[in-house]
């Protein structure tokens, strides 16, 4: 039994290694795919991760403290890069509008002339109105007065701007504006109190932020692995690439059937499951080599593109377990497609498109938390989603074996079910014609 | 003594109106070359596929070498050899690698297997090309290796599905001579072909099938002599099965 298995394994391996072009496709293409997709996605991930430095055209017509503080705030944040000159020319309101219209920049902020003065006047009016109540009581003639002159900061937006960018800019602007307003309120209030009470001595720097934010990761593993874009992208695209094993595997199954070797094997005193398991064994080795190469690409090639290197962080055993389970799920899928498809064309078309669908469905392209509710439920049926969850558990959340066990179990069950379906189909429809 | 006993064998494919084979009964004696002849769609391949265990009949009984097809398939697979009509070999492997693999699947290994491979390569004039990939072989060379792959384990019964189709005269001659030798050594051969002259010369008995039925069985000479109009097996065949085209889709 084992001797026949090893003989079939050797046969399958020889067929594989004799096809040099096929080998290049099997090993080099997935590596290229992972690197290219991870590099391309890097910017997208940085939107929500760190240091994207979105260029923001900034036109300061105010030339006073409000615009200066907003500019300083935007520039000091790690999200934006304030751009005030383009091609060595200062950006004007008109040129900013044109640059955004042409799509060269995604956003422009124009602080109108006299903004600081208007804000200051409105605040003074409000404080005076409030303080007048102390002097005049119910006879206050200011109580019903309104001050309607407000500042309108002009924003020009490219229609293609991501909502996350737009919201980030708007939130930041509101934050800086409110800070400036708060400081002005305190200063004006101080000066008004000084005028009302000659003995009042205004204190400096009364305004300080009272609510602070502390970031931490419940996994407690940040000291080992920093959750960066590579930790997100490499596992996702590695899973995607691994599932493309469907193409060579289905090709091998269909070729064996078309060339007649399958019929010969079925008339020999050997369980076809033995021969089939040898085929799975060889392609499992291929998948694991692919996985190792893609991990190495993450560790060694990514830094060449100025992207953080993939950190495995001593979770090698868990990684191997997940890689084996993911590979088996991919192989199971390939076995079903290869068994049911009648031609290479059918298998190649269905195989590749279905892998793309499973990837999209599983949250490899768009995180599941950004999907509609229905799709989030659908995502839980994609083996790629299970694999991704397992790898994220390892790369981002510490990943103990017990934590990845549910994903491993689901992937292995998927393998068993797909192999079972293929076997049942083969029994129902033998690979011969009359 | 019958080495193959077929009784009322019937098989109907799903979605088909007519049975592919309909209540066929046949005895094949030990150490004969038995020709299974018929136009396209006659049921030859279905019959051989059932005898090789590729699928089960709807009804009927089959005994091969004394073993029941339903209950002793594993034992039957050890005593039969099958040479499919297609070149059932791996094109990117050499002849030796192909034969080693198929020999292993029959349970052969080590020196015994190597010796048998060399012996057969010499017999079929392929010893110099044993380490060349099958994809580089001519049609005749591929046919010869295809035949060797079904013989390595020295089967008692050999099924040959059109073993000489589309090959050069020399290769055909080598194969036919070898089949005579094989018969002399005691192997029973069940053979299908569209070449009537070849069947007439090679087979000790033939069965002519048409539309799933067995319409004639006997020695080629007996069938030819059964009617003065018959000049050869081909005229018998055409008389029995008709001259209409039998395009099979």
C-alpha cells in the first residue's frame, strides 16, 4: 500500500518537475502576486493604519491665527501633508479649485479672508451678551440680539476621494477649529472678567485638553509583533495565491483522465484513493513550498519596497498547521473542480473565477467589517475567510493553537467534504464513454 | 474450459433510450484470442469496461478465471491486463519511468520489475529508447509501450482495445507477432478491432456485436464458410451489420 503510494508520489513529482514553465508559474507567479498586491494595497491600508500623508492643498487668505493653527494642526498630524505651493507657485483659491477639478489633488481647504477676526468678534459678542446678564438682570437689552456673521471654510473635493479621507480631513478641521474657538473663548472670558472686576488677575494657559486617549492591544503581543500593513496584506494575498493551486491540480486530474491513464489505473489492483492521495501529497508539498516562498517574500522582499518586513514572531508551528489546513482546503476545492469539469477550459475558467469570488466573498479584498450585513454572513462560508481569520490570529493577535483550532477544523472539514463530493461524483459518473 | 463466462449481461446508460448491451451471454475459452467486433456503438467498449471492473452491469453474471465479478473484483484485477485504445501513458515520463510506475501498481518491484521491463523493451525493439520521454515517441512506439504496460505482470487474460489503430505497418507486425507468441505462452486475449483482415488472421474465435446484441459467434473460417457469398470476415461483418454509416456521437 505505502509502496504504491510512494511510487505514485514519485510519478506525480516527476511529471511536475519536468514542466519547467509550469514550475515557474507555480512558484514565481504567486510570489510576484503577493509582493505586487501587497505593495499596491500598502497605500490603501495606510489610510487606516499609519502615516499616509495625504496631500491637502491649503490656501490661507486669513493670514491670522485661525488659519495658522489649522495649518499647524494639519501639518503636525501624521495623516496630512499641507501643500501651499505647486510648481513653485503659491496656491490660490482658483488654482486649488482647478487642481482638484483635474484630479491632481483630492482635497483643497480655503480659509477665507478675515476668518480669525470674524470668529473673534462672534466670541466677544457671545461673552459680552452672557456677561451683560450679570450687570442688568431681567432688564438686559442684549438678551435677544443675534450675531449671524459666521466663517465659511471652503473645501474642494475630488469626486473620487475616499470617504475615509474626506471624513478624516473634516474631523481634523473641526477639531482644530474647536480648539481655536475654545482658546479664544477662554481668553475673551478672561479679559471680560478683568474689565468687570479690577482686582481679577487673569491666569495664563487656563485651557488644556481634559480627555486623552490611550491605545493598547488586548492580545498583549505588540511588543513581539507590530500590526503593520505587511502583517495584514501578506497572509491575505498568500491565501489567495495558494488557492490558485486549483488550476494546475485540475489540469493534472483532467489530463490523466483525457490521456486514458485514469482508466488504466482503475483496472489495476490498486485503490484509486492511493494514487489520488499521492497526487494530493505532491500538491500539498507544492502549496507548502509556495507558502514558504511567499512568507520569505514578505520577510525579505517587502523591505526593498520600503514596506515593513513580515514578522513571524516565533509562531512557526501554528503557521505550519494553518498552512497545511489552508493548502488542503485549496486542494479539496481543486479536486472537486477537476473531477466535475469536463475540459481544461471549463476547469480553468471556473477555477480561476471561483477563486476570485471566494476571495472577495471571504474578505481578502475588502475587510468583512466594511461589508453589508448579508455579505458578512456570506463571508463566514468562504474557506478563504477561515484561513484569513486563522492567519490574522497568528500574525496580529498572538495566535495560540487553541485559538486557531476552529479555523483549522473548518478547513479540514471542507477538505474532507470536497474529496467526498468528488468521490461520490466519480462513482456516479465513471470516467469512461461507451 | 471457459476462462470468461458471461450470462445475460445488460447495461443501459442514464439518459439513453436503448441499452448499450442487451442480455449478452458468451463463453471465452482459455488460451484463445477472442475478437470482439462491431461497428461504432455496438457495445464492445461497454462489454470490455464491465469485464475490467470499470463499472457494474445493470444485470447479468460474469465470472473471470473462476472469480465472480461482483464479489471478487480485486482478485480479477490481479489476473487481467488492460491495454486501452488511448495511449494511456504519461507523456513527460520516459518509457522506463512509465513502466516502473505501472509495474509498481501491479505490485511488482526491484530486480524482477527491472528485468521484465528490459525484457519487454527488447522484445518490442525499444531498449535504446527506454530513457526517452514518451512525448518524443512515434505513434507506433507509443502503442508498443502502451501494450507493454498491460503485460508487465504477466496477466492470464489480456484485454486489448484496438491495439493497432493508427500505427505504421512495422509496428503493427511486431505487435501481432507478439500476440501470437503470447497466445502460445497460454495467455487469453480479448481483442477489439475495426480491422477485419487483422481479426481474421489473429483471432481463434470472434463475436460480432451490433446495437448491444451479439449477432454472431464462431471461428472466422466457420463464419466465412457459412454462406458462399462471404469471401472474408469483412463481407460477413458488412452482411450482418449493414453498410449504413454508424457515426457514434
